[in-house]
């Protein structure tokens, strides 16, 4: 039997169809990925410039939410430890790719949230960008200084050094595709040690955490 549009059954069918259409609206829309429920929501600046990538990384690490850091990495991401650190080189994995990096920071930043560890990240003020030879969409920060400091109950653990930070321009903006650590800053280990040990180990004593 065919229901007339004005009949009670016809009106119910029309409403059911309308609700179905509303519920499905936007089902296939492209949306920014949402962080896990236990992770803080941190603003993400569309990475239309290299500087915005640095800002996103800093806010993500300090905010203890790895999702935006992970978004800043290209699928071809790789990490290279400093060649001057023989002890680190002897123990470091032969390959460190995107999955290793995202897994490491997801674990470390979850630990900072669980233990209420504070984090301060600082990029150096001297920021020299050079084009990768033979490429129009790839460039790198040459000898960019960084400091990553963790604080807990008056103790601090600082990783610091320099990095050649390589970025590629994609349709969605700039992303980091290679991190080449140069060395620690003379007083502190490079972040290669955090990647190797996969844990924040605080030294005995030490003062409170302040921004360098």
C-alpha cells in the first residue's frame, strides 16, 4: 500500500527520513583529528610557515598533549642521533621512524600527566633557514638550539642541544620530515638519550624548573 504524503503514516515516514538525513549529515566530512579523551586539547596553528611548526611543537610538548606534535611530523619522518656521542650511537637503534617518534612522545607525555611533571620547551632565538639543495619544497633550520626541561618536586631533568630540523611543504602546510641531532649543549644530554631510555630520570637534588 502506498502512503499518501498527508496521511499519518506518510508524515511519520517523512520525519523518519528527515532524521536519518540529519544524523548522516557530515558523516564523511574531513575533520581535524581529536586527541584521546585523557589528553588536553591544545590549539593547533595551521602550519603555513616554518615558524608555526615550531610553535605547534612547543605548545604540544609544554601542554603535555602529543597529538599536535604527531600532526607536525611527516610520514617519512626519521631521527638521527648526534655522531659525536659515541656512547649513544653504540646503543641507539639502527632506524628511528615516525611510529617510533610518536610512540615515544605519547608515552613520555602521558607519564608527565600521570605524575604531574611540568615541561618547558624552548627553541633558540637564532633561526637560520636554508633550502635543501635541488628542492623547492624542502628546507631546514641549521644548528637550531633547543631545550626540553622536565620538573618534579624541585628536581629537574634537562635535555638540550642543536638540531638540523628538516621540513617539507605539503598541501596541508609544513611538516618535519627529519631531525638530525648535532650534540648536547655541553652540560646536558641531547634528546637522543630520552629517545633511547624512553623514560625521564631525575638526578638527585636540583632546583626548581624555570624557563631557560
